[in-house]
C-alpha cells in the first residue's frame, strides 16, 4: 500500500485538470480583479487568499519531492548545491552563494541565506501595500535539514530566452551596467518612495568596484565565458560609459523585468531600509559602538562568568560577510520619520503663532478684532491640518497591526527623542495645542508643497555602506556629497538604537512601565520589532540587563554594610536576562545544528535522529558521563523497568535504532560516516556562534561550577528545549526527560547509538520551517509535508476589514461601546467571508475586542463566551503554550471571576501560572502577582488555609517590586493573625516593616501603619506565649 502511494504521489501537481496550474497568471489575474464595490473587493481578496494558500501547499509538496530525491534538477551536471528545479510551474533553488555569475553586493552562504529571508520580507511589504501596476511573485522560503530552499512562481518568458522578456531596471549579470527605465522608475518612486520612505539617488552606472570587476573578468576568462580581449574591451567600455551615474529607487541589486505578459515584475528585493551602521566596521565608516564595547569588556569580568578569557568567543571586529545583510527595521524608519516631521511641524506652528502675535499687535488699531481672530484661527487651522497629515504620509506596511499600537510606540520614541536631543523653545502656550492635534490622521493632499519637499527629504538612501561598490567621488560631486549626507543619517539612526532605544527598553523592563514582560522568545522578538530593534541586539540587551543586576546587588550589599540607608523600589527582574540568554542560545544552537546536518554533503541528514538526539542531549546537560556512570545508569534503568510491565525506560535496542534512517543505508554502506561530537565541542561551537552573531559571552548557560551565577540560579533547560524545537521544527515524544544531568552523546563509525537523556527514538519528526511572503505575521513557522500541521494564516488583502477593526478600536477608546461592538463583529464577518474559517489571527483579534467591549458593557456571559472562542482560536493557531494563549487565559479568567464563576476563573489562572513557568521559568516576574492575587481571592471568601498557601508560594517567587514584597508579607501576616498564629505573623510583619523603612523611609504612612501592626502582633505574640507557658506549667504539675 505504501509503495502504491509513493508511485501515485505527484508532489503537488493536480493531474485532474489535465495541465499544471499557472500560479503566476492566477495570482496576477486575481490581483487585477475589480474593486469598485465591497463584494468585488471581498471576491478579490478571497481569490488572492485561495491562490496563495494553494501555492503554499504545492510548494511544500514539491519541496518534499526534492528532498526525497524524486524530482530531477534542471542542471544535473552542476554540483548539487547549485541545482535548480522546475516542478508544477514552481521554481525551486537553494539559498547558497551562486558565485560571481549574478550581480550582488554580498558573498558567502550565510549572507545568501539571510538575503533570501530579506527578499521574502520585502515581498511581504509590497504585497500588503497592494500597489496597482507593480507585480511581485508568490514566494516561500523553506528550511529543512539545514538547507534553505526558495520557492517562487515564474516570470512569464524568463525561461524561454532573452527575447521573451525585457530587463527594465537594474542588472542581471555581474560586471554589467545598470539599466533604468523612466516609466518604471517613476512607478517605483511613487510606491517605494512614498510608501516605504525609499529615496531616489544616483549610483554609478557600473556599480561594481574596480577590484571586484577585475576578479569577475578573470573568473569569466578562466571559465571560457569570455576571451581575454573581449573581457578587456567590456571592462573599458563600461568604465568609459559617458553616463557615469544612474538614478535608482530601491536596492541596486534589484531587477525590474517586463515579462512576456507585458506586466512589470520586481525581483531580488533584499532591503527597503539602510544597512545598520552598528554592524559596519569602524574602518568602513560604521559607528564603532561594538568595537568600543569590546574594548570596555576586554579586561573586565562583568556578569560573573565562570570562564577565563571571556573575549575569546567575541571577535574584535564586526567584519563578517553576513552583516552586509544587516539592515534597520522599518518600524525604526517610520518612528524617526514621525519624530522629524513632528519637530518640523512644531517649529512651523511655533513660528506661525509668534508671527500671528506680532501681526496682531501691529494691526490692532487698523483692523476689527473679530476679523483678526478669524484670520488667525484660519491660519492655525491650516497649520494644524498640515501637522495632522504627517501621520498618513507613509502607508503602513504592518498588515493588520492595529494603528493605535504603532502610534503608541512612535509617540514613546518621539517623547524620548524630544526629551534628550532637540528641545523646542517657547512651548509654554503651544504644547497643549500640539499634543491634542498633531497626530490626527488626514489625507496627504493637505500638505503644502514645502511640507511635501521636507517629507521627501526625510527618505533614506538604502544603498549606503555597501561592499564591492564604486564610489561616486570623481563621477558626480553633488551626488557624492548627498551620499555622504545619507551615510550620516544612517549613522544617526544606528546611534539612536544604541544610545536611546536599547537603554530605554532596559529601563522599561526594570520599571515595568510598559506592557507585560514577554513570556518567551517569540514575544521578545515581537516586542523588539515593534520598537524598531533587530534581534541581533539581544546580546547588547543581555549585557545591559546584567549590568543592572550588578547595580542591584551592589546596592543591597551597601545597605547591609551600612553605606546606604534606602533602597530603590524596583530591581531588574532576573527573568529578563534568563529569557534573553535562552533566546540567544536557541538561535545560536539552530545555526550550529544546521551546520552539523549539512556537513559531508548532508550525510547526517540521512540519519538525522542520531545527530539531533546527541545535539539536544549535549545542550541540556551539565557534563558528560564516564563509562562507569553510563553502565550504572543503564543498570538502574533495567532494574526500574523490571518492576513495571511496559519497560518504557529501557535503552532502545539495535533493531529500533536501525529503523531511524531516511533511506536504507545500513551499517555496511560506503557513505561518509557521521561525525560524533562531545558535549564540550557542541557547547564550544554554540558559544562561538553566540559571540559572532550576538557579540555576547554567556553568563548563565554552560558555566563551570565555581562561577558566581551557577550557584545562584538553576539554568532554564525546559524553556531552552522548547525554543530550540520551535526554531528547528523538531518534534519530541511526550515523555519525562531528565534535564540538567550528565549526558551521553558519543558514537562510533556508522552505527546509530543511544544518546542520553534524549534518545534517537524520542525524535518523532522534523518539520520544515516556512516563511510565506504573504503571511499574516513574519518569521519562520513549522509546517508539515503531510498536512498534519496547519498552514500559517495569510494576510487578508481586504482594506475594509482592517479599517473596520481599527474603527472599532477607536470607538472603544472613546467609550462608544455600541459602535465598537458592531464594528468588531462586522470586521470578524469580513475576515471569515474571505478565509471561510474562524481560524485566522484577524478573527481572533476581533473576538478579543468583542469580549472586552461586552465586559465593559456588563454583558458578562456574552463576554465570557467570546473570550472562550478567542482562546480556542489562539490555541489552534499558535499552540497551547503561546503568548497569545496566556493572554487569552488571563482575559477569560478575569471575566469569569468578575461574573461570579470563581471556580472556572481559578482554573484559567492556574493555567496561566503553569504556562508562565513552562515558558519563562520559575522566576518570571508576574508569578508573584498572580499567586498574591489568588491568595487575596481566597482570603476574601474566608478560605484562610488556601489563602496562606498562595501567599507563601508568592513569597518564594522572585519579585521586582519591593513594595509588592511588602504587600505579600503583610497579607501573610494578616492571614496568620486571623488563624491565631501570632509568632509567624509577627515575623512576616517584621519583614514588611523592614522593607517599608528601606524603600519609603520612616515617615511614610505605610511604614507607620506597618509599625502599628507590628506592635499589635508583638503584643498578641507575647500574650499567646505567656498563656502557653502557663498551660505547660499546669500540665507539668
């Protein structure tokens, strides 16, 4: 039956239609459908969604056939890494360095992998902008067994020779001149320039540098592609081109092609923002911030690492080919643009107000007062309208992200920037006017010409700090000066991240002044991206968190030594550094495991279970077993298994292990043997990757026993295992795994051996990680070749749904609950009419808002029903252990408890506690609050025993707010006092009183009240002790 299934499998081709589907034509035809009415827009969105969903399924099936070796490449005579495939009208290629044949500004496989991911992100931005006349391809990037595969629809005519398609923009081959088409340039400037703040700049027509061009020509000569005479002639012709510069809008490696269907396609979009100057070497014009940080920590031991020579794993320079693809986040560009435009409009409004006052004084005796007021008001209204329009000057590329969230982030950044860099004079009478009206959204048409020109000047040149490119010096002096100015603005943006955003985020985590702290790496990623910070700054954030922890310890020590009399109220939560390091190690481990699976031409990928199990065992252990320890452990397991019938803890036998090969390569085959690595080698590779990728030295994981922090904290192995599996697609069998023990991860020859604590038979499956260019979110998500895992939700190309949910949020903020409820339900209906299922992230957002609105309207039963649906959608889409599920559980618990269904509410709060400990560890900052809240609820209903249990549990959890510690101790004292246990009550009240004195001082009201309670408990404890002594004497008598 299995062989019949394999023979009948077409890997995505639908043979029922008689011909393969033309994915590109279906997609472009769907995008060109009419949009004049709501029904037409819904039909168009449905068709686009359906085509992209089917393309996703077909791409997965085709990739499965390629990895299984059942689809032939188009170029079988070339090396396997260069193979490309055409199957089911989908073009498949590996994301590897293709050499010097194609034009690009980076080299190396790591840069090629990052370039493929950036290309998908840029395609996603254009898809969400939905620009008429500008066409993109359906694109999917897939990671599997260490290989990154790019799946794209095909430009019509591109595979049938040069006569069937035309290059309108950019260059295809390395060493050729750039081509520019006026019509396409105008279209790009109107779309990328206005929508994504991409500046049009002159670049050399021959952009490749002389050294790089010489290498290219020599390579072509060696391969016989060109004769030496022809190569020299081409080189001299290019360098003597009378048109030395070309005006470009977009990355210089981008290509605009007119297909045989006469549509214009945009390809190879590697970036829409400038390169991050923090990751440019100082010698090449970078900020030098990383180099300075390296020098600062070179001779220090900050963080308490137990290793010697901490700097060994951190390279002194940021010179790495992969960092040529390190670009700024679009959220940062949007925020900085809003800041600059806000300052410009503020200064213009201030100037206008001052001129109006002067003019009013001068003309006071010549014109009637009412007419003057009317004119001034009209002028003010004109200026305010100009200011309002800045919020809509750039189209949002965030898809379905609510506008209020992005504005909140931008406002915070703007406030920080205004408070530290550019204070505005004479604001005493104008601040209220600006604050109330500057960020209202109107159409860009209300901007004056000078305002539009200033807004245009804020666009960013995305072709700065590029390697292997010629300089404009000597070609065009004006363009060269503009390029230097553009580099300065890119430096300013990078310094803004380093000096403003990163310290501000650290302060926010310490003060808890923002949203709830992220519960895992996915939530951390979303938080950083929303603030315009790339995840490559995780190492810097961890360094700042460690520095704050050191300050807290120093302050505590000074108090103990009598050097300080007061302590700050808040401390840096210990979980913040733990979550950051967990994410850092998980990301580095993913790259190390990929390198293991692809070495020796992918020999380890034939039997991945052994490699993966040994890798995970090394990752989750504290050391490696000796032979005697292994023998003792196996003997103990056999004795334990003999006492049970199933024998589940026995080591797997040779027959079970032999079944774990992807193909029948048995022990006697002649393929390259798998390289087995010790735990030390695995962790050394991980730490090198951490040092290179995040420029950070681990302080919690893989520490020697005498390090300071190894004695203070238990390492979070379970959250690390969870994140590694999420990032690599590994699925493990549900069983109890011993974490933090000594491991066995060796082997011999070609034979599969059992590793410990994770055995090869524990590896159930390895799922492909997929990034869809039209996905609702961003990043790679696990999918399945067989369809057992649902596809990621795609972006709904229906602006009516997005506008409706944003309007619902607006009415909700304005307390117009009936309108908000109606709009939220309408938005949910629009989403479901497009996707034909409630299992979509947009529908989940609508259900969340509906539940909150109904709760505020005191419709508690209906609110609970909608919150339950939102929880079901979150669990189905993102998993039961996702941050969305945690939020949904918390919302539902609050609604149920408020409606009087306390028992059910407690169940969901217990689920929240379980998930937080699973995802973030036992020191997560919110755990003490939840335990205290549960204890208070039990105390209110008179259940003192359970209240005491939860209060005591809350006191064992790490708390970042010393006043909350006081409240927990005080609540515990009250419960113990009510139960007649005055001595323990006195001890807890003493603890609370001591903290109140250290944090608030002796004169604060809370300190005084605690002192009164302390006296009361002291009196009761003394009386109780006296009575006990009298009773004991009577018993003795």
